[in-house]
């Protein structure tokens, strides 16, 4: 899973005001003019997103001033962003597609899809800042209280006194960001948009854990003290940081906790977004937002059921070959979770060994990449533990892209709250998904590609998560499980897991399943631990549709690869296919069809 901060940075770029052309440029100038329009979008978008600027490694030079700022989360800013999206879409449509090359038309369509989707959903669903896919401001997976401590610790670089001063300025703005989230949540509550009771319970617990941490131990303060110490930056950093935390941030957390508790008192236990205003339409818009596919919930549910049945049969055969014959496939997977031979000790030493083993796997796959890719990323990837202060509500793993200039490597985060949740047979596939040949390879190639900046920053979950899931299958095709039968079972488990996601996401948000029914279905199908299953199901509750993007995207990659093989025959080169699909940037699935079809034609088919 890609860190949601990447999505927010990309969305900010697309929220930029656009120039208005008095008349269309001459045909010979169309390429230059389109790129100038895109550059203007990027510039204005980054002006609105200080966190995005830092995450991309652009907070230097003329943008150094943004290193001391945080983005505006207010209701007024949300309304302004919606209006800017509309203005930008109008300008893009006014520019038109006449006279554009095939490559420029691809980039035009990529940008337009995102804008049109944001404009349509932004006006129709006026909650959570407008748009679809994440209806609750206060939840266990996002929000200022959740995102900013990790952002300041892992993204805000500290090399000089000016960097440390900028950190303090941002720390001072954290309370405002928390209060702005509360303002939005209060507004949404008036519209009847409140998260389920179980979501608010976990959110309140995390808010209280942050508020009740002593100033000297909270990461917001500790990070500054640790890193100024490491860089030997003189000064008393402890006093102002602790003062800001005690006098501004903690009271803002108190206010948000009080609000969340008042919302909890009137929250229902219903898991699906169907209960929201215009909820059925909201879910369909969320599916489009995340998957970039036109498939409806009924169709997606059926695809999921069929995939679970097929993959369960494949796992059954492999398990029997390894001597596991008793019980359902789900029960046998649960037994594998409990088998001590697959479990790392749940200690600091055991977790360090786990991370070391994952780094070794990355080295093995790295050596095989030239056989499958014509272009390889320059950026390196680091494997890190999910910060302990957010691991309770975080997924099993996610990827955080590196800086555009290469100054910060990509990072694959794995959740080690309990090593029983990540037995060794699950780890190869998770690693291939989040690092290489998955998210890190795709994301780094996109950032390093010779394409317009707006396309280097584009984020479409169907494409990106679809690639990462395709990469899991590619790892099998690369021979990475040839001597690892348990790892291959883990690969099929994870593929089945993504099929289960199609079932439970549509189940809760369209068929009105309860949270408990979704948990039960997932545990029975794939045998996962209850704690991990609850985390997953509750994630789908707050990000409706996102979990469907993985398998639908993978199926599109596989469909296009098979079409290319059929049409090109002996001329098909998987390295060229991968380059064609990866070097134009993340695209909506319908635009990716055009990318691959153009490439097939260019190969003489």
C-alpha cells in the first residue's frame, strides 16, 4: 500500500488554479503550451501543499519558506480547492486535444481524468473536504493527529539550525491543523456524516495515547531533540518544543477528543457508507476514485467470489503436497500462522532479525531485475518498522516514496506490533509488493521518467496498487518461490486476500454487511489473525473502494500483457512491455489501455 501522504501531495498538485488561454496556440506550439499549462498546475498546486513539497524533497531554494508551514485544512480552504479544481478543468478543456501527439494526448487524458473525477465528486459530496473515497475526517488512519507526528519525524529533514527552526514553526502549527480537522468534522456531523462507533473508539484511543504521552517522550518533541543532537546543532530545543506541545497541541487534542466523544455518543455500528447522505452514489464514486474503473459493485463482488474459489483450490493442492490435509483451507492457513517454525520472536532481537532477512530478499530480487525490465530505478529502498506510536491502527505494510532529487530513499514500512501477524511464509510476497518489483520500482521509475512533472507526481490507485499486486505474480514468474513452497502458499494467500477484499468491501458498502460478517468471512477464507483482520476491515470502512483497486488493477495489467503477447507473438519482449507501461507515469486504467495499445502498434502489430 502506498502511504496516503503521496496521494494527498498529488491531489494538491491537481488542485492548482490554471491559466486561461485567450485563444488556442498554433498547432506547432501545442506540445510546448501543454507542458507550460501542466507546469503551471504543478507550481500552483505545490504552493498549496507545504507537506507535499517536503515529501517530494522540494523544500529548498525558492520553496524553502514552505518548510516552516503546514497545509490549510480549514473549511474555507476546502471550498477554495473545489473551485480551483473546476477552474483548472475548464482551462484544460478550453485548451483541447486538437493537434496533440499521441504521447501528449496520453498525458492530457491522465490529468483530465483526475480533475473531472474530483470536480464531480467535490460538488456532489460536500463532506471531508469534498470528493469521494474517504468520508470521515476523524478516523484511525489519517488526520493531523495521526499524520503530522510521523511526517515531522520521517519527512522533515534537519541538517541545519534553519531546518530546526522550521521544525519548531511547523510544530507551532500542529494545533491549528488539529483544530481545523475538528472544524471539518463538526461541519460534516451537521450533514449526518459521522464514522462508525468502532472507528471512533480506535480514534479516541489513539488521540488519548498521544495526549497522555509526557512531553519529553512524545515523538513530536523527541524527534527534534534527537536529530539536532545527532547533527550537533547548538541551542535549547527542548524548552520551546515541550512548551508548544503542552500549551498548544495538548489542548487541541483535548478539544478533538471531546468532539470525538460527542460524536461517538450518536454514532451507529453500521460499517458501510451506504448510510451516508446519497450513500449509494458515494460508494460508486469512491469505486471510480480508487479503481479508475467503471465496474459496479455487483460486478466487483462477483469477481471477488470467483477469485476466492479459484485461489482456494490452488492453495489446497499446494498444502496437500506439503502434508497439510486436515480442515478447510482457511483453517490450515490459521494453523500455519500458529506454527512456531514460521514465527519470529516477538522481541526487539526477533524483529531486527526479521528486518535483516527482508533486506536479504531484496538483494536477491535486485539481481534478477535486468531480465524483466529495460529501465531500472536509480533510487534505493530502505526497510523500516512502522512507528510504534501509530502501529495499532496501521496496515501490515506500506511504501513511502523517496524524494524527487534522490536525497531521501524510498521506504518500505512493515508493521511489527506483533510478529505472530507476520509469519515468515507471508513476508516474501509483502516485500515484493512494497519494494521491488512492486511499489518502489514503479514509483521510482515514475519519479525519474522524462515526462511532465505533473505525470511524475500522478497517483491513481488502480494503476499503482494493481502494479504492486501484478508484481507479486511477476515474482513467482521470476522464480523467487521455486525453492520456497511455503512462500508460494503465502503468495497465493495474499492473492486470495485481495479477492476477499473485493467481497468484503462491496459487501459492507453495497450489500450492507456488518463489520462482524466481513471479519468472519475474511478469517474463514484466509485464516488471518483476528487482530490483523479487524485492522483490515476497519480500514475498508474508512476508505470505501480503496481495497478494490488492487485486484482490478492487476487484472488490467494481466489483460493488457496477454493482449500484447497475442498480437506481437515472437516480437513480444517483457522488458519493453514493462517499460511501456511504467515510463508514462501512473494512469487511470482506461488511459493505460491507450498507452499499451499505442506501444503494440509501435512494435509493428
